[in-house]
């Protein structure tokens, strides 16, 4: 009897040891890929407690979190022959744990190498202006280039971003001079436009003051008030304003008289002379000349 109880206890302990050796815990951020006698099972194990067959099953845990992998700085020449250094960052995650564990030996290293080669390729196909301003399109193209081989490994590329573009110092100085010249050109255009508008407004104001002389007098008085407000200058007005206006009217009248055309007097027509009669046409005889007698 005692021997039977001991055997049952031993068998129970052996069963517990077997169950303990076959029990595995899969975390929430992981998925378990089971290899039975070296062959991977088609279904992966979900998070929680799972049991394996002792001495037959082996399980490999695959992390399904989003991996943030920086891409080392890559030096290349753009399409417009500019040498630049570009670094980026790749966000990816595992969507098929079985394929990620079977199809590629180290999917993190593989994605890193594909990202470096794709970044070099995108540098050679792009201009410098695209690298500096149109990055969204480059991000989409770079993600598509990396996702094409990674999809066969059970990996999905969430996003690829270019972090920094390093330019040569000579190119930076050239770009700064170009930007400075562009700002100078804009400043000159704005100044010229302001002067043009001011000239138009002054021309309009001069026409209004020419039509209404009182406006000129009011403007003169306003200028006097503005000058006198500073209290640091002396304003001398040798002529009254009315006298200046009188001279102005006199000059306008003289100019108007000189510019008016003079009326032309009609010239009388030559009178026709009637032919003289024959009696009047005969010449008269000369008068006799009397000689004076002087002393001999």
C-alpha cells in the first residue's frame, strides 16, 4: 500500500515537471513561433500562457512593436551635382511573425541595409531643392522603395523621414548670398512701388490744390503749425499770403494774354481804275521860262 502511494506521488511530480517544462508565457508585445521537430507551425501563439510538447517543440518570440531605427548618414551626389550628407529614420513593425522568423535571418539588420541603399538611390534621383523643400514626396518614395522587399519578410514600413541634410560650407555661403540678393531685390521693388504710389497721390493733390487755391493756403498754414510745434526753429514769412495770391493771379493773366491769338485785319481789295478818256490823256504844253535881267 505504501509503495503504491509513493508511486502515485512520484508520477504526479513527474507530470508537474513535464507540464512546467512545456509551459511558456508570451507577453502582450510578442508573438510565439513554434518549431516542432525543426518545422515551423503555420499558426503563431498569441499572448498569454501556452503549452509546448517537451523535447519536441521550440518557441521563438518575435516582437511586434513599432521599431524606430535611425539610418546612418549617407553621402551622395544629387542630380544637379551637389555633394550632400543625408540621414533618416525608419519606423517599421512585424505583421507576420512566422515569415519574419523564417524568411530572413535578422530582419532588423536587413531593413537597415535596405534603408541605406534606398536613401543613396533617392539622393541621386533628386535635386537639392527637392531635398530641402519637397520632403514629403521623398518620404513617400523612400518608404515605397524600402517596403517593396520588406513586405516579403512579413514587415510593414510605417513611415520614413529624412532628418537632416548637411551641405558644404561653400554652398551654404553661396545660398546665403543668393537669399540676401533676393531680399535686396524685393526691398528695392517695394521701395520703388511706394515712391510710384506717393508720386501718384502727390499729382492728384496738386491737381486738387490747383483747382481750389484755398487748399494751398490751408496747406501752407498747416505746414507752419507743424514747424512751429517743435519750438526749435524760427519761421520768417516776408510776404503775406494774399499778396502772393495777387502776384499769382497777375502772372496767370499775363500768360493768358500772351498765349491768346491776335485777330488779323482784313486787307482792302485794290480799286479798279477806269480808263481815262482821250482828251484827258493828251499832255499839256510846258510853261514859258522868264529870264531875269541882271546887271551886266
